[in-house]
């Protein structure tokens, strides 16, 4: 292992960060390595050199598990830090990002995690651009909240919109159910229910307008509120790429400055600094994204149950547009498709208490068919 590779490994498993150098010095280090290193170069002449991700399981069956183990061990150290220590970790990620490039923006969702990331970032750089994607299916309260926050905090604020319509897109591409990383489950569910499923709405309505904004404003680094503890998929991804990585999707560096934060850390920070929260949280919502999203439809804590109570008019719009597809998906998932239920029955069946009973009914029916693809556990989307 060359000297630069030893430094990259030490930096990664200590801080989960790349090394940043001037272009000329960085190039000499790159040339000294016998292996091809992963790099990124800014417009200002800085170069980021990344610790290489592990080979695939097919290439080396032990590399990924070994790396994951080392990452989890170091994350445990980070998790034990108090709030002051967590803020210090976040600021170190941001300092590394600002060292790599001056052209940085905050990707703000209106949620509490990105609110904390935004507050930490603006205390370092008050004029940092703040961008939110208004998909057209955001909660009215969210849009009002972020606009008021932009005014109260005097943010360098940008609100961007997609060029596609959610209802038209889902009609053409399919509706989002079950989340990313559940391809097998989605395919089997789609075939049995005869309903097109797709996660293309996230790409077309969120990623595309964000990417266009970054390109037009020459943004090279993006600050997010992503946290490792939110899902297994994020933990696995973090083990491979760390707290500051290059994104092909956006052609920018992406910073996970809150990677080591837990739910309580977020709550403590918000309370300590008296940050104004999105009012949707006080209405019972745990996630504040697109109100018409069906990603967690087949979970007992689905946001749709809160939508029924808090925003019945929006829920009615959802049923009017996608009720038939929802009923077919629900029937197949619950193993009650033989009853040939239609959209009218959905209102009586898709309720928290009925969901729990149908979930139990489904499990009992699956006991003798454990290989059925619909009995696979799927990861709750975040």
C-alpha cells in the first residue's frame, strides 16, 4: 500500500472523509500510487482524493463485510458523542467540503433533519444558497413554512419546480410503492395486481430540477440532512462512500454532515436553538415530503393514515386519481384479491385497525408458502 493510500485509509476510518489538496500537489500524490485512485476536481483548482470503495461481493466475498464492520465500529464511537460533539462532527464535514470548493448549496426539504443541517451551515456561511424543490405535490403547510423561514432567516433562497406533472407521470410510468431497493417485491406485486409501479417520479420531479439548478448556478457541493441511522440501505451506502462523496446524479460533491446524528440529537438541537419546525410534525406526520407519495402505503405506520385525518380533501384527490390501483395493490398484498373488491371498499379497509388485522390475516395465509415473494420483508422507505 502506497503512502497516499495509507493516508486515505486512515482518514476514512477515522473521519469518513476524503483528503483535499491543491491540484498540483494532489496530482503528484495520485501519480505516486500504483493503483488508480478516485478523485474529483473543483473549478478552483482543488482536488478531492477518496478512499476506494470495496470490490463487489463477486470479486471479494469478504471485503464489503470487513469494511462495514470497521465503519460500524467507528460509527459507534461517533454515536456516543454528546450534542456538542455531534455538531463538531458536522462542522468538520462542512469544513472539508468548503475546503474543496466555494460553490456550495444546501438542499432543503422542509424537514427537521435538513433544517438542522441548514442551521449549522448558515452559521458558517450566512449567504449560502438554499434550494428546495417544489414538486407541486408538497403540503401547503410546507411551502408556506419554507417561504416564511427564508424570509425570517434572510436566506439566499431558491424554489425550483419540475417540468412534469405527478399525475400524468404516474399514469405513464407507474406509481411509487414500496421504496427503492425493493425491486423484486415491486415486480411481483406489480404483476399480480396488474398495476404499473415505478420510482421515476423521484428522479423526474426531484433529482432532475435539482440537477438543473446545480448546473445553472455552478454548484459543486451540496449539503444534505441525510443520516446513517435512518435505514439499512443508508448504512450500507455510507460504509462504501462515507460522509463526503461524489454524486454522478448531480455531478457534485454530496455532504452527509449529520451522518452520526440520532433522532434525539435532532430533537435536542432544535430545542436548544429554538428552531421553527414545519407545522406538519405537530399534526402527526413523521415525514413531510410529497403528500401523494405511496412509498409507505403497505406499512402500519403509513403516512396515508395521517393524511386521511389531517388532510381529507387531499386524500380524496389521491383516491380519485389512484384509488383503483391502490385497491388492487392492497388486495394482492393482503391476499384478499379473490373477493374482487373495488375502490368503494378501500375507505373501509384501509384504516390503521383494519390494516393490522389484514396484516395478521396475510401472515397466517403465508405460513405454508414461505417462498412467496410477497412475504419478503421490505425496508421502510425514508
